[in-house]
């Protein structure tokens, strides 16, 4: 059993890893799409500026703006072609539902950081090496670092930041050493400001990597929470209250078999067989739903769990899988409210004339998920269950509606003052009698 459980868990983990890898590829494709749009937008913006402020550009580029524009547009076209190929490769891997190659993201990150470096080298030829560092080209590095978070890989973000910092630092050293303007401002022609900028690029890469770690943790945590919710929902179905469900999700109980003290309720609808013989299946279902709808709500509100439906009734458990310490009180309160509500619904004409019998017994039972790898069910097994069923059947003998065992009576304390002792009663299947009390 443990081997099967581990195998199922391992299979689920592998399935999640595969799907998660595909989602990372989709996220990476989104990153490339953003880069294509961003770099593609540079072309029309640059051309528009060239039309409206041409003279300013001519002064900046010392009368060589046209040749600079041709070199820049050529570089941007090559860059967009490379990004388009990368986008197509990612799309193909996604369609094939295959993981990407581990080394390719590092190669693409290195190639992408070459764009601002190429832009700086081209610009340096026209405005001067040191002044090229003041152009918009270096701002591409932060854009690449921020977008690296979409790859959800700490090492890739740090790698992008480190490559950007190294490239900027090396270019700064080269440009400043070849600066021909002795009158250039120290902010431009000395290394300290550029060293700080390089360091900030590295820090940005580390920060982006830290963000990816947190995003991955949140995704994995959400997946585990969904799996836990699905596990509990599969076990308990729709028959626990939202409060109980939230407690189960918070505590994440181990649903393996264990001994617990519980209070078991059996409820039976009187003369149901005779009623069903004279009605169509649709009428029978509608009748049961009209009763079970408010009965389930009452049991849930009193911290009980509907363990199973029995056709003309159900079995409910108080104290498993969670207990608030007042299991018998909760069971009796739920039973009393159900009887009162049945009377009210009949009086209002919402349900057909109905009589129910309820039996409660408390004791030790084995609880947990029982079944096979194909289907499991949370159930309660033990003598306490059998006795609760037998006690419910005694209602027909005593013409009563609610009977409880001596164990339940002792647990109620002062709230059981209205209980009528029925004596030591022998029940079917037991040699020794059991103390029975009538509450309704």
C-alpha cells in the first residue's frame, strides 16, 4: 500500500514537473514576444524623431546621423530576426510538449545582451567613446534583466545580470581609456560612476533571481494546496461544511487508519419503502433531496460529517476527522434540530408528511481512508457504528423518534435532564443489554 502511495505521488510529481516546464517555456516565449515588440517599437520611434528633430540628431552625431541610422537599423533588423527565430523555436517545443534544452537559455541570454553592447560600439564611433555611455543603449540591460524573471530560473537571472555588468564594465574601461576629449566631465570620463552602474546591474540580476525563487515557491505552494484540497474533497465529497474543510486544509491531517472517540448518528426515514412503491423514481429523488438538503446543512453546522447515505437515511459522524471536544453534544443538538425542522417543513407544506427516527451512540472506532488505489472512502468502523444502527431501529419498538445510548447520556451532563430512561435494553446481535434514553 505504501509502495503504491509513493508511486502515485511520484507519478503526480513527474506530471507536474512536465507541465511546469511547459509553462516556463510559454513564459519564456512571452519574454521574447515583449522583446520583439520593444525592439520593434524602437524603429518607428527613431524614424519619427529623425523626421521631426533631424537637426538635433545631426549635431549630436557630428553630421553623420544618416550613416549612424543605417548601422543602427541594420543591427536592429538582425536582432529582430534572431528573436523571431528564438520565438519560433520555443513555439515548436511547446507544440511538441517537449522541454527546452538546458544550455539554450544561457546562450540566448548571452546573445541578447550583445545587442546593447553592439549599440554602444556603433554609437561610440559617432559621438565619442565616453559619451556613448550616456546614450539610451545601456538602458537595454535593465530591460533584459527584468524580463529574465519570466524564465523562473534564479541562475539565469543572475547570469543575465552578471553578463550585463561585465559587458558594461569592460566597455566603460575601453571607452574611457580611448576618450580623446580631455575636457570631458569627470562623471563621464572617470571609472567610479561606471563601476557603480556595473555593480547595480549585478545587484539587479540577483534581485531578479530572488523574485523568481519567490514566484516558484508560490506556484509550488499553490499546487500543493490544490492537491491537498483535491485529496480532501475526494475523501469527503460535498458532505462537510466549509469550516470543517478549511480546518482540514489548515491542519492537513493524516487520513490513515487510527482509533478515535466518536459519536455516530443513524437517521432513518419511516415507511420509505411503502412511499417509494407508489412514486416514480423522479418523485422519490425530489422527496429525498428536499429532506437531505436541510439535514446535511444542520449536520455540517454542528461539526459533523455525513459519512454515507443509506437510501432512506444516512450515517453521520461527530468527532472525526476533527473534534472540538463536544462531539456528543453536537450530535444531540443536530438530531434535535433535524426533528424540529422536519415538523416545520411538513407544516409549511415544503415536504410530504414525514417521520424520522434517529439513534446516537458514542465510543471508540477506527477511522480513516479505506479502499484501493482506484477508489478510497473515509469511513468509520467498529462496534460503536453497529450499536448506533441498532439503537436507531429501537425507535420502532418504543414509538420514539430520538434515542441515545448511556455513553451519550453521560457526556451530555445537565443538558440531558429531559432524557427518559428506557432501561437496560437488549439489542440485536448482543448478549448484554445497553442503557437507552429517549429524547423525543
